[in-house]
């Protein structure tokens, strides 16, 4: 393994320590960082929650989650024994101000034990409505006068709309400096998403054609086969547009659309990304139906299993108008992208679990081939598979072997599994390590979050004022409502699904 510098001594307080996010994602991520020798030499992890645990049964509970969800399930090398010694649990009612002194007490104890002042990280793995209140109580603790050593990590959703996101930003920034606030978008931690920057800016090949002169349109599909998975309570306040588009998908658009950064400084990258968001054409509320389509899944069959409609899911209203599917056509008004449509779609209970980005190129300017040669002609395409396949495919024309001149499309494929050992870190590993190291490049700055809300607000407002008349409007195991097909077909295009590897 490469030699690397370890992050400084760190103390992590996980609010929501007994919750699902910690169980499925955070603990497995921290554990894998430990196995890969990325955790600081001195560290402590304190789970905070209302459930009754002692340290031992809390650790056992986390280990259970690790065995289920970690990318490394079995471990016989004693890593868990060592790692778990750093983990403890504190039962605390986060609503009671006086309880927060316990946190200050733990920081003091650890300071003595470590022989230095650790970075103190407050991770908000709690319901979004609790974040402002907890932050208000953490602010006055004055854990450390140096702004570099305390950090607060805030999960999405960051706000419910533009106004609430702005309010939350104001509140956090009244207690923490922007450099101390880490707003998570876990898509940015995915290897395949980070690789977009490498593909674009470490190669001279793509950049000259990465613009409106050569690209016909861009598509992003982020499809899931699962329903709301017991998260009906949250989803009823959210919907696909808020849950996936405001954050993950707009971030993917930024990665594809941004100008070349001058350096990898956090603010440089974030400036370039926010410039894309600011250039996205504002959709007029009254024209939203021309640019955006919503859907909600019905009951039906999913891979041989009968599944309920969204309206029959737990904690969901039987008249719910919440979108479980959204498709939008965006434009970026700048020199690079003027009039190139960016079609995006996302939804639950769709046919496949797949996230792909496709850049479809314009046709070759002149065709010298005989007509019969071009019957199977297709435009060039660059497809970036984010998950679960992790690959990049470049489609171009080749001559089919034989005595006839017949062209057909072939793929040149870079596949992570073939090229590397297939054991890449999970998004949360990368992001947690960045927080400990104090690197905010992959986190959302306040202006990014607000710019993203501004883009989707007119669609949300339009949907709220005009209740859908056709919900539920798509069957499980489909690709969403028919209107989504029409949205893209109007421009003479169609949604691209990824053919299985080595097939067209
Ligand atoms: C989360 C959403 O942010 O992303 C979920 O709240 C969604 O509804 C999830 O299922 C998808 O993440 P991934 O990494 O599986 O694509």
C-alpha cells in the first residue's frame, strides 16, 4: 500500500448514533477506513442517541450492521476488536440543553488521553428538522477557539425549499464558519463520479469536443428498483425532485458541464460548479409542464413479486400527490452549452437499478458511404456508468467484416472491475476521510445548495399548485410514465438504457 499521511487526531460525535444511516453507512465506512489504515492514529467515535445501550451492546449492534452492509463482510484478522475499542455510546436527549455539557466533558477527557486537542466533528445523522436545534445548542459549547478544529457535517436534505435552505445556512453560519460546515451529497464521494473530473481534465482528447459544437444532447438516468423502503414518512415531505434532482443529479450536471478548474482547491472546484448552476436556464412556473414530468408508481409486479402502489406504502397518505419519478429537460445558457438539452430522469420502482450519464454526439457532417452501408449507422456516444456497472463506453462506427461495406456501432469499454481489483472505497469512506482531513472539495457550499434550490423551485411550485390528475401513472418494473417518453421524443430523441456489456 502507498505511504500516506494520516488525518490528525479526531473525535467524532454521531448524532443519530443508533439510527439507520450510522448502522448501514457510517460505521461500515469508518471500519473500512480503519482496515485500510486511513483512520487517525488517535481517534474516538461517540454514538449519540435516545435508545438505551451500553458500550458493549452498542458495539455489537454496529458490528451486526457491518456484517450486513460493509463491503468487507468477514474479518478474521482482529480488526474489529481493535476498532471497536475506539467506539462508545452516549445516551442523550438532544433536545435538552443541559445534556450538551456531557459532550464538552468527553472532549476534555479525550484531550487528556490523546495528549493533544483533537478535531471535533459533529455528524448530523438525524431527521432534518432536528438539525437547527442541535446546531443551536452546539454553538455555545465553545469546544475550540480555532475554527479549523470543529466541524459540523450535515446530511441531505439541506432544507425543504429555497427559503428553508437559506434559513438553515444563515443559522449554521452564525455559529460556524463556512469552512467548518460539510454539507454531504454522497454522490460526490462515488469513485465513478470523481472519475468524471479525471476523464475530462486529465485527457486532452475529450475537452475539444466537449461542447455544443459536437454534443447533441446529454442524458442522465438515475433509476432504482426499490420503492420507498419504509421511508414513507420522510418521502411524503420530499418526492423524487427534492430527494434526487435538487442534489445528486444537479451535481452530476455540474461535473459534466463545468469549465476546467485551474487547481484542485476546494473553492476553485466549487466556483466552477456553482457557475454551471447559475447558468441553468430558469424554467418559468407556467411553462413547467413543457420541461418537467412527474410520476408515481402504481401497484404491480416487480421481478415476479407483487408490490404495493406508493399510496399503499407505510406512512403514506392514500391520496398522496408526491412524485416518485421526475424527468426534466434543462438548458445551460453559456458559450459551451447553449441549446444543448440535458435530459434527466429518476425514479423508484423502475425497471433497473442504474445510474448512467450519456453524451450523444452530433452526426458526422458528411456521409460518403453508400446508403446501404449506413442502415445500422448510429451517432457516437460516450456513456459513463456510475453504478452498479462501473464503466465508460465510447460508441463509434466500424466496418462489419466481409465483402460488403456495412457500418455498425461498436463499443470501446473501460471497465473498473477489469482494470482494478474491484474493491474501491464506498462514497462515505471518501467523504468521512475528507472531513477528518479538512478537505471540503466534495462538499456543498452554501451558495451551491441555494443555487440548486432556485433551479427546481418553479417546478415544485407549479406541481404544488396543479395537483396531478393521473396518479398513480406508471407500473412497477417500467421506465416511468409515458409523458417522460414524450418529453424527450418531442425533440426527436429517446431515453438510452445501457445494453449489457459486449452487446448492442
Ligand atoms: C438518497 C435518497 O440520497 O439516495 C434515496 O434519499 C436514494 O431515496 C439514494 O435511494 C440513492 O443512492 P444510491 O447511492 O443508491 O444511488
